């Protein structure tokens, strides 16, 4: 098999933004009108951290640069619902806050008062935990630890009732109440659906009594796993839960395609007669970090962002989510923590003091007593300041106007808003032919090929450094264009990065009945591209499998084989890549998994193949941990010559 020419030309969204010369960003902003948007549609924003933000010195300014009350400013810009999370007791034994806004019911009441003064109702998001509840953790509050399910259900009902009465007595309008946050098969320490639904039913009864007109909502995450959503919805129906809204998180950089989101939520709405809503969404307006505490999504966090990391990209992402919900008859979309701006920009030390004192970062060191494995290790600032609708100094971005503008639309002259980075893969021994065009992202999020001129380096100079990535620069429409030139060796494995739908060349042998074992489309978890092989199992000792591929008709010679793996919660492991020739194992090299996004790439070199040999390459993964998970990507078989 020969490999003489460039083998692929791919593109990925860049981080560049170029407004029209002489035109302010807010004037150039394009907003598409959302069709079929009902008057009753919720266009909400979660601002749970606002009190801690303001205590830390954050101020908010409108587009004219005038300091404003946040809630009045949001209402003016079309926000019609305020979401606020509620934790039971986010404080340590000395009264020091866990952070994340220290969001107890007292904070919710204050936020509710201010929201009501601006004419805005609340969406109350009960986590039924003392700190963050999400798919990775659903810990019971300290005060409920050790309770049996009957006691805990009674505690949930009494607590929910007490909180809602406090809101009602304060004159707060409540439009919707969530019974848990991202409860993917867990809630308040419970993992069995009869118990989960017993707690949700207790919360639902309290809502119906305290706020009879409020919608009762449930909330899940990871809609890219449609089968899980179908299962959860069926469990709620089987247990007879009284609720109105099936809510989902949807972050375009984590949760699959918009079409999948629509299909999954539409099916649930039709099957069970429920309303559907996106409870959380957001997008980055920049790849930069504003508070010396890393971002969950930004520069370098994924290879192919679905929108440019620009204000226009932020608007287009939100508009598409709103349109998706309007298309399926959804009742709303809520933007998550759109006001979580940096508390300061001078230094990490200055900011850290504020995060610790006021709880304006995602977690303080004090949270370690409750959540030692996460907050106790990784406490710090905001991980989403680059996804706020305010810049790093608290001034409203043009994107804040999108809550109003999605109703009317504002079409401006079509222009190039950003350039996609170009990815060119060429064989180290082949020709290097640079593309004549790059893909421009227009302000309406359409794509257009435009001419480009490159600053060319001599091919001999590039190849002298061997396989690797060389970044070339050029100009297109007055902007900087970027080309990542990958000089590679030919990969004799078919679909080695799992990017193609046809996986018939791969053979998976499952020895212990893992819960999940399949190719997954999730760019942020991939080493390259958007797909990889995924495994997960909630039960201990249930991850044990081989994944392998046969390769025949190889030219005689020596070869090297690699495959990359990342994962976590694995417990004791036996993981190794291996090579068989004519069915007999000739080499095996151990591998490890430690944590998310830390890839281990064992290499087997000097594999001697004779004419007519059948080569089998693979990896064996065995983990005894409950909740063991991992990703496999970029399996490669390269020639080392004779």
C-alpha cells in the first residue's frame, strides 16, 4: 500500500473574530429571528452566584457603560425568568461558605426579592444537597446522612415546603420548581428509581401546596445518550411521578448535535405528554480566561468547537438552542450563570482571597469537608467566566440583547465573522500541497470558502523535523488564517480514530457485561476528531473487554503499534495493548488510566511481519472499580521499514 499525496483536509472553528471596519460589535451583530416562538416561552438566566459576585466587588454595566442593577438590566434585555439553585447547608461547622455563591435558601430569597422588583419570576432549582449536584455526584445533605428512605422523603417534603413558604412570604413569584439537578440515575444519595421517585414525589407535593400555579420540573443531563433519557422518562412514568416539565442540560460543546436533542426531547414529550425545556445552556464569547482559574471550555479544550469562540458565535449558539426548543414545542431555554464574571483581574492571589471570603468561585477550600474528592482538591474561581454575557470588567456584551432579539431578529449585512482553522494531513514521504481556500464562518453562521495566501515554509525544512504538526499562517479577507499541517506516517489500521460510522473492522469482546461499550461522538472526550471508543459500568468488576482489529496483506517488514486511553474511577486495573501474529500473542505493553483528559499511549515497536502473516492488534481493559470509565482513541499501526 502506497501513500503519496495529502490524505485529508479538515477544518475546525478558530478563535478569531473580525468586526466590519469602523463598525461597533453591537451594530454588526447578526441575530436570526426564531420562528414559532410563543409569547409564553421562558427566556431565562441562572444568576445564582450574583450575591457573592457583588460582595466581591463585581459591578454590572449596560451597553452604554452605565452601572446598573443586574435584574433590571436583564429584564430590559428580554430575560423573563431567573433560575436560582438552592443548597441545604453550604457551610462548614464554622459557618464558612463552600462557594459557588453559597446558595442556601436565604440567598435565594434575596435573589427572588430583587427579581420580583424587576418583574421577574423564579425557577427554583433544588439540588437536595449541601453543594453541587450533577451527574458525577448526588450527595445527601449533612443533616440527612444515614436517613432511611422514608425519613429522607419526609425531610425533602418538609424542607421544600419550608423554603417555598419563605419565598412566598417574601413576595417572590415562582414559575417553576426543579426536583433535583442533573439527576442522571441518582438523587440525594439514592440510586434506585423507586427511592429517587419517592424523594421527587415528596418535593412535588410540597410545590403543589405552596405554589399551586408553578410548574414542577425534573432535570437530566447528557442528551447525547438518548437511550438513557428514554429509560429515565419511563422510570418516572412507571413510578407515577407528578411533574410537568422534563428538562435537559444542553451545552453544544459537550452534548451532541442539536438534531439529536430535538429528537430525544420530542419523543419524550409525545410519549409521556410532558413539556420539555433546556434548563442549562451557554457558550463562550472568548477562549481566554479572566480570573486566573481555568475554564471548563475555551482555548485548547476541544479540537472542533461547534461555533467560533466569539460574541457572534455565542449568539448563534443560543439562537439555535431556542429555535430547537421552539421546533419541538418546548417551553423555554435558560442560560446558565450568564453574570458570573471575574471578581478581579489583578492576580490569582487577590481573586483567591475573595473566592474564599465571599464564595464567589466555584468552590472554596472549606468545601473539602463535604466534598473531599472534588472541591477539596480543585477549589478555585469561575470555570465559565468566558461564557458569561458580560465581559471581564462586568460590562454587558452585545450578546445580552439576544433575549429580545431572538423574538424579532436583526439581520445585518452578511460578513465574515471568523475563520476556521485548517487541518491538512500529509504523508511524511509524500507531496505537500497547501489549500487555495479556507472556510469562513459568516455572521449568520453559514460557511463560505474564500481565497487564502500562505506564508510558505520549504517542504524540505518541514520534513526534516519528522512527523508532527507545523503551524502555518496566512491571510484571508484581511484576517489571520491558520493551517495546522500534520506530517504523518500512514496508518495501516482502518478507522483507527473511530470517526467513521462503519466499525465492522473492530471486534469488541465483552467478558463481564459492561453497562456501556460503544463508539461515542463526544469531541471534548476525544484525543482527536469527535469520536472515540467509550466504556463505563456502574458495577464493580464489570469492565473486562478486548478491542482488536485484524490486518492482513501487510508488506513484510517491521511495524509499531499504539493506542491511547484515558479514564478514571477504575480501581485495580489490568490494562495492556497487545499484538498477535497468526493468532499467537507476541508482545504486550501495560497501560494505565488516571483521570479525565490524561491520555496514556503505550507503544509496541519492532513488530516483525512476514509476507502472508495475519496481524492482530488490540487492547485489553479490566477494571474492578464501581463506576469505572474510559475512552480509547487513535489506534495506529505504522511501518518502521525493513
